[in-house]
C-alpha cells in the first residue's frame, strides 16, 4: 500500500529490528529491477481464463500454503486470482498473521490501521485479508487488469497507476520485480519458482522463518 500517503512501511518490514534488517537485504540486494518490468509483465496472465484456479500454486512457502483454503475464499470474495492474493501475502508477511511493521502496518497483508474502522481487529486474519484484498481489487480495477500496475499501486499508492515503470521509486520497482516474477511462475503451473528462491535468498527466508514460528510449523 501507499508508503507515502498512508505512511506505510516498506513491504517486508514486520516490526522487529532484525526483521527490518532482513527487509533491507531483500530490498537492496535485489537484482536490478528495470529489466524485470516489461510490457508483457503488465498484463494479467489469467486474463484468458474463464475461471481462476481452485487452489493456489504449489510454489508458495508452506506458511502461505497454511492459508490456502482461506486465500481461495478471500480471493473469490473480491473476484481476484488466488495466486495473486497469495503472491501479495508471500511478500508482505510470508503468512505471519502477527506481522507488524515499524510504521504500523498489520497482519497477513500489511494493512495500515487507518483502513480499519473503530473496533476492528487489524490482526484478525479474515479482517486483515478483506481490507487488504479490497484495496488490491480496487487497484486492479483502476489498472484495467494490468496486475503489475496494481501491485505497484498496492506498494506505492494510486499515483503509480499513471506513471511509467521507469519513474517508479526504487522501492516500488523492487516490489514489482519480486511480485510479478512470483505471480507469473505461480500462474504457469510450475512446480517451483526461481523468482521466489531469489526472494528467499535475498532475505525473505528469514521472514518465512518468523512466520513458521508463529504458526507452529516445522523448520522455524
């Protein structure tokens, strides 16, 4: 979501100083993003499909797979491809429902508190997902189905929709680099994702380790 207008954290921050350092490594060690955002990457790979998949791709981390039935249900509620919803969860929290950023973003989809009406629990998984995916669905509609633009807007705000990729700040370019690659590979029925492995090697693996600890899954 909009890091400037919403005072939102950078996409992989989850609050603890160690986690902040992990995000920094993911952000600044990422491959140069300019070559990753091409005209072909701006179109929804699922646009030719009449139905979205009935389950998320196997490429996602076990901590994201933990939420697979919920992701399907939440995505259906907003007319989204569940693989797109899973991609955002992967990068934002790796499935950690307790994730908190230093700027205050919360939960599975790292939603800022201002998106929750008084009395709503932003860390409740269902509430967090609905607020985050409503925002994503709105971005996708404004982007006329161009998912890379929608992801840029999710990270950097609606002004990204009217800017060319070359003018996006480095933070947004990195975010779109990771997300578009993961989403494209998830949509291709692949059994693994080289882009997801890159993201893990750049620091995302630690984010997923924290998620495993919270969810009580092996390997944390």
